[in-house]
């Protein structure tokens, strides 16, 4: 082939991407950083109002709720280390912060003799380690889908603050929970060492008993995965 023609063909290949396609992220050890939005699943206004009335009843007061608000979403984030055994199986160890749920209510309370205005604030948060197994379905060289199943070991913390006629008091409840987590996601390889990941995970029963009751959390995140070999 004429050298000029050969060099022209090479330039065309470089210009129009006629090079070897990028491969999926390599097997082996990897790190993931992720963040997004967490939200309480199955938490209703009526349920939380009932919890508020029960809290007042526990200290000998009857309560009527005049108004209440609930903020059931927050920022969730985490980091994970994993090992991908082959194209279809990986194991991950993560630490996840699901953020908090906040609730406030303005009430009228009575002890049967006197009547007073009261304000109640509740907050419930959860964070802790997670162990999970991923089943992976490769689609082409760069793209893959995955499903997750595992177990979370959450430290759930609930806080309550009550103000009656300007006098305030507070209480705190903590509990250690071991409950299932499952989810689905997709991953796109930018290079053979770096990939971008979109995931949805559900964490079961992460609420505190006296604040939110039995409530699950949904976590939608965007993350980056780095193969350990990238650091060498």
C-alpha cells in the first residue's frame, strides 16, 4: 500500500473512532462512592399523628393535633468496597447514611383539668454497614444491569422534643437493627477501570419504634466505581 494512503487511512480511523472498543470494568477489587436522595416508604401523616398522640398519652396527657408537617426525604450517601468474581457475581461491603425524617406538630393538650398549647418535634435517622451480593447481567461491552440482595446493620436513632407553655423537654431512642436490603441498578463503563452507576435500593425497617414505627427507606443514588488496578 502507498505510504501516503496508509497514513491517510490511519488518520481516518483515529478521527472516526476505528479503534478497539472500550471494555467493561475489569474483574477484581474495586471502590464505589455514591450519593443521592433517600425517602421514607410507607410513612403516612395519619400514622405519625397517631404516634404523636401516643407520646402525649404516655405522659398522662390527652392531645388534639391542630396542624402537623412531615419531611420524609433527605440526602443519602455512602462508600463501598467490592470484589467482582466474574461477569455475573460481585460482593460488596458498604457504609451507608440514609439521612433523617423530620416531623413537627402543634397541639392542644390537657390533663383533664388544665388546657395548654404544645409543640412536638420528632426526628429519626439511620446509618450503618451493609453487606450484599450483586447478580450482574452484561449488555454489550460497556453496559450492564445488576440486582442486589443483602443485609443492613443500621444504627437507628430517634429524637423527640416537647414544649408545653414554654417549658421544653427532650428524649432520645437508639436501636441496632439487622434487616434485609434489596435493589436494582445499571452501570456504564467509561474506561476499563472507571464506571458510572445508577442504583435504587430499599432498606427494610429502618425506623425507630416510638418515633416513626416500622418504616422502610428508598435510596436512589448516582455513583462512580474505580477498579483498584487504576491506582497502581
